[in-house]
C-alpha cells in the first residue's frame, strides 16, 4: 500500500500511514530535532472482549495475555530492553492492549525486540501457573485498596449487564481457568496483524523505517487476515442498585458517584464532541474555579480529595465523582439540589467561554509531550477518532451543546453511589 500523508495545520502536526501485506497498519509521526523516539504496538482487544463472537474466555484474559507476552523461552524480555538503555512497558484498557518503549538510542534494535516479542507468544503449563500466582497477588493487593474497591463497586452498580463492570484483571477464580490452550486461542484470533496497529514517533527517515518494518514482518507466518469489530450490546438499564456500601478500614468514608450515559454508539468527531462537551460541563459546574465547587469547599462538604472523571467509549460512557467526606449521603443530597438549580437557571456563559479557552490551551500544551501524543493518538485510534482533531472539535463545541449535555447527562435516575466506610450507613437514599 502507498504511504498516505495526513496533516493538521491547526496544530502544526503531520503524519504518515500505510498498511503492510499482512494487514498491519503503521503510523509514523515525525518529530524533527527530538532526541527521544517512541514505538507503540497495540491490539484492538481489551478487557471487555472476553465473551465475544463465539468465544467465552475468562474475564481478565486480555490483561493476562499482556503479562505473559513479556516472557520468552530464555527469560523476561524486559532484561533485553534494559541492556539497550530502553524503557519498555504495557497496559490493558477496556478496549485495547498497548506495548510501548521510549529510547534515546538503539531505536531499531528496540523496535525489532518490540515486534518480535509481541508476535512470538510462549505459553506453557509451567509459566501460566507461575503467572496465575503473580496476578492473583496483584488482584489481592487491589482488593485491599479501598479506592479501587469503591470504584469497581460503582461500575457494577451502573452496569449490571455489561462487561465494563468486570475488573480488568479478572478475579482469582477467573484467572485460574486460563490455560496455555486458551491463551493461544485468544492470541491467534485477536493478535492478528490486521487487528493491530504500530505507531512510531521521532526524528527518523521515513523510507528506512518502512523498509525495516516490512523486512521484519515478511518472514513471519500468520493466519488469515482478521479484524475484530466490537459489537457488545449496550446496557440500557437503570442502575440496579442505587447505593452500594462496603465495610473497610478507612480514615474517612470514601464516596464514588456515577452518572451513566444514555446515548452511546458515537464514533469519530461525534464521540469527541460528546466527550469535550461533557468535560466543559464538568469544569463549568464542578471545576475548581466554579461557584459550586468553592461553595462546597468553603462549607467543608468537599476538600482537595474531590475529583471528576469522564469516560467515553463506543458502547458505554460515564462520569464519576469521587471524594473523601464525613457525610457521603449529605454530599449527594446537596449535589442533586444544586444541579437541579443549575438546570433551572442555566449555565454561566462567561464561565463556559473561559473554560473552553483553558481546555484548548491545555490540549495545545499536551502536544509538547511526545508520550502524551503517541499514547493519546493510539487510544483515540481505537475509538475511531483522530487525536489531532481534538483542538478543532474544542473550538467547534458551542454553549448550546454544553447546555444540552447538562440536561442529558445529569439524570439522577441513571446514577448510582458507592461508599466505603468503617460501618454500613443505615440511611438510604
């Protein structure tokens, strides 16, 4: 396939894209005069994809695969990267799995290592059993973390019938069902080159890079081209539990409150628009410069632990408010009262304009970090979005878009509450 060029003059960025004969899509983002280079190899397969098509893999298998691919017959591949002075890492999200490195030298050796270890799985009864013990300890560690437990309990309440409610690592019972045969079956299906993307960023020669990647790939054998199309049914149900409580030892009660999106399925710029409108809404209502935030802070209802996070994916979306508070249910009642007032009065347009400028500035500043760019680009790619469209979409979002999002998203019927406390609260909402 010929090399395609794409350019985003608004942010001063350009890149190149091509597809290899085996179906692997490659992106190159030139960064003239940058000393550091990045390589990112990712699969369109994440934590929500354990029971798709005709497969019924154990939850946690995507994360387990991520861990196991680092193990080679001769040891752990991280040691080989370390000898080169190269940092390598990986992570699993709900919709993709990403392996990446950053280097200031030995780039092509590191790129070859990355491509080879991800594309050469080595699963045995012995190393799978060993990994089960390691991941079981990781799961136990998170199980003892009240901040993780309160978050996961909230997702279970918001999504009674959607795989996003499952822990990315699975449960200990889940991972004990994983065998080398299951791993190979999952790997061979979803780590097909046609279902993967390679992204390289740095100050490199384009043609030399292309030739190197093609040479690396041409001798490898893969099955028939396959690209996974995610088609997980949306969970439209009102949260089945409005209040979930768990008793753990904590200095102060921990609260997570979530609002579940009713409108999902957007992709590309439409998904960006919804995400940005929601971020601007949250900043205008609950950002640290907002009137409501400062009133609640001055009254001691919230403190510096308060945070807001919005997640937007193809088949699900939600906002989560989190904080430590001595009166979790009091905060919820006050929030509902204040949000209803804002719905009646409308948003402050001057605050919206200020926050829009601030968000645009933050996104422009982010372009100075190559790591933010490459990981952001890859994450957006798997949502059918282009990372470099983000600033333009921010400019296009209107006050009316954000006002509409206020009425759509802050539906308390679609909310749930998760609390961790030393004792179970008896007062019910």
